[in-house]
């Protein structure tokens, strides 16, 4: 195999509780992460040497600042791989949106090059390497529904719940720095006061596949600092609820907000209505997905139907 194409799926946070600070500068967290069908397309082509990256979005760096580039570089160094790779990113996941788009692309490069270069790494070994690049990347390697603890790299798979309709809303010209959001929370944590842990309710709702209970249990501690700073995020959250979402929450450090919808039909109706109301906001209808990275079949290997 000399080339492959992978779909790198975004994630949302059904639960994000900040438990405290860590000596390494990260925050100790408890999160429930969920893959969704919104995805970037990552094309990998073997070449004799080097790492060459292109992207259809000019604002995305196409050099060593890009996590996908860093993933290929890490595999070269750790596995003494002598081959090179051409990476082509086709972005559908918005940038700096709290949806782990860059992390998903990096995970796709790890998964794809493991096959192309014949490295033979297990999922666990790929996730260990991924943790060296970023906290969300280990989750994106496998995806689905998972409980994440530590700084996000300690993962426990939960029962998948495929197909739940989700409506995403992201202000077009707004990005929120993850580093800023966590630092702002830490600096204000004492004044914010402790919140009762609600993780057991989320886990119980997922295990019972009780959608109303899940919607009631959504939590993201970073909302406490992002919503006061960016009024549009809170406005979108309330608008999703008014449009029929069973529950709505900011994903990650934002600014994307998602609503869990009763049906795809209602999600599409809400999207169309909210587009008229919010001219500078992008909306997507998507669903829960059971995996994070999907290898597209090679058209040449498919038998005619």
C-alpha cells in the first residue's frame, strides 16, 4: 500500500469537569468525549523522504506547527522510519472551535502511517505516542464514546451510542484559545466555588441510553469563563434550547456549541431557522459516531456491483 485516505472525525465534550492543577502545568480533568460524523479528509501518499503537507484552508499552518506534520515526524523518529509522506488535509471541521479538528488530523496520520509504513503498532502504542503530541489525540485515535481522565490521555471506552442527532453552531470569525480558557478558569477557580460532581449521572444515562437524562446531565466547567467573555456563545446555547434541543453545551474551550436533538428532521429545521437569525454563525447537522478514524476503501480494490 502506497497511499490511503482516512476520515478524521471531530469530537464533542458531553462532560468536562476540572478537578485541579497538575505539576506538569496541565489541568486534572474528568471528561466524557464523543465522536461525531463531521470529519476532515486526510490523504497520505508515501514518498522517498521528507514530510510534505498541504491544506485547503490557508489559515491552517502547513509546516511543523501543524499537529498532523508533528505526528508524522514523531513516527519517523520513534520507529526509525526511512520513508517520507505527502499529507493532504481537506478541512470540514472548523479551526480553533473546541472540536479537536487538529487532533483528529494528527490521529489519522498516526493510524494511516502505521499501515503505510508497516510499523505494526497497536492501538495502545499509537495512543501513547499520541499523548506526547496533545491531550485529545489519544481519544481521536480510537474515538467512539470514552471517559477521559488525567489530562485527558487516560481513556476508558464506554458503550457506543450511535446516531444521536446533534446540531453544531460556531461563530464564523471567533476562535477561543484552549490555553487561555484553562488559565482563566484556574485563576478564577476559588471565586467560582466548588460544583457538585455530576459524572455519575452522565455515565448512568449513557449506560441506560436515556437521552433526556443525558441532556440534563451535560456539563462543561469552561463555560464559566468563556460565556461571560464571549456573549455570542451563551446566546447560541440558549437559542439551541429554544429551537428544540433536549440539552445544549459548549464543546471543549469553545466557541462551538452543540445541541442534542430529538430527531434529524428537527435538527435540520432548527438549523435552517437559526441560519436566518444568525448571519455570522455556521451550523452543521451531524450525529454521534462509534469510531474516530475511518479508513476509506481503495476504489481499485472494490469488486464491481
